[in-house]
């Protein structure tokens, strides 16, 4: 299972962050976790006006919590003054040892959807803890906050990071008795990168062999006992990772996408930027971003 004992939810008083806070509350109930709600404001000067602004921000923070509060959830709040919002969110995550960060994304349609909010963008690059991103453009059917996800799609590239994401996906699916789809995307079989000239070369057997090998590896990753608690299917597709992942999520009417992210080298950031960010920008359901496993992390894996 996944131990989620402490959840951090940064909010900015927008409707997007209200939705994220509602999700955080639901998950806190499901996991019996404590919820820490953070709001970061620009530094205020001293004096009567600054004191009044702090008091007003504090009231707004409490009001946001009360709008979304659910019975039985222990909630504490924190108001921080800083020009570096993402850094303060990461500081708060370390201070409360958050097992999960729940945040909203900005940008709704057209050109706005090309960009993520600058804070979310920075968190995606620097955060070392699982982060559930609630898109601002959720489908109406997904807009109602939920903790028990029923249709989950998880991308697997067989790296250690994606195996950590798979462990999260399996655990959530088992806890929720959900249908889980494991997807491996082959951008191009290696044999096709420099194929011999025609007419002696047949592409289809190579594609079929690559798909079969991928399916075999995916199925080997699923513990037998997992099928006692959830339904697991496997799929291998060829094409761009983010495009195929989004298509699979749409075809399965997924209410959660789980995606592992790699390290923070230049190469990893290039991969990260071209896949994970695209998924978050365009997904019509929440996206759980799982980093490489941290020492001392409270992830127990699927059991």
C-alpha cells in the first residue's frame, strides 16, 4: 500500500486551487492523512496597511479551507511571505515531510494551454516528492473531486523511475479496486532506425516482435495477488509517448494518469519536458507525477 500521512496543498485563492484543495481533502479522508494548506504572498512592508493585508490574506486562507473542509480531516494552515513561491512550497514540503503534494495547474484553452503556471513548472523540475496535478481544464465528468480513482492509466518504460510509478499505480488501484492499464510506448523499434533497403525488408514482423516483447515484460511486472484486488490490462503502442498516453487515457475514460519522471540531468529534463509536461498540459484528468524513489520515502509498494 501507499502510506500517505501528510499532504501539502499550496493554494493561491483561484478557482483552480480551490479544486485542488477539494481533491486534497478527499484524499486526506481516504488516506486518514493530515493536510497542510500553504499560501505564499509577496513580501509586505511594515505598518498598519501591511498588517491589514496579512490579516486579510489569513482570513482568505481560512475561508478557502472552510469551503472545502470535510469531517475528520486535521488541517493546519501556513501563510508565508516570499517572492519565490515554488521554493517556499518545496521548503514546506520538507518541513512537514509531505508524502504527497496536491496542486492545480493554470491555463485553460487555446494558447493558454501551451504553458503551465510558472510555479507548477518550477515544481515539476525540482520536486522530489509525488505530486498530484489537477488540470484546470478537467472534463466535466472528472471535475467532482474524488479520492477513489476507478480507471487508471500508468506509463511504463521499464526504468527504475517508472517502476516506482507502477508501484504507486498498483497500490492505488488495489486500494480502490480500480481498472489499471499499463502502457509501454515504443517510439521506434531499434531495427527500424537504419533498415536495409527494400524490397527485402518487412517492417511488420519487427513491429510485432517488439510489441510482443513489451507485453511480456509488462505482464511480468504485475504481481499475481494484485489481480485479486484490481483489474490489470497491458498495452504496447508505437509513437510519441505523450500522444499515445493521452490517447489511451481518453479511450479508457481514465480518471487518473500515473507517470514517473527521471532525474534532473540535461537529458532527463529534455525527456521530462517533452513528455510529462505535455501530458499535464493536455490531460483531462488528474496526473500523478512520481519521481525516483527517495531514501526514507513512505512508499511501501503494492502489497
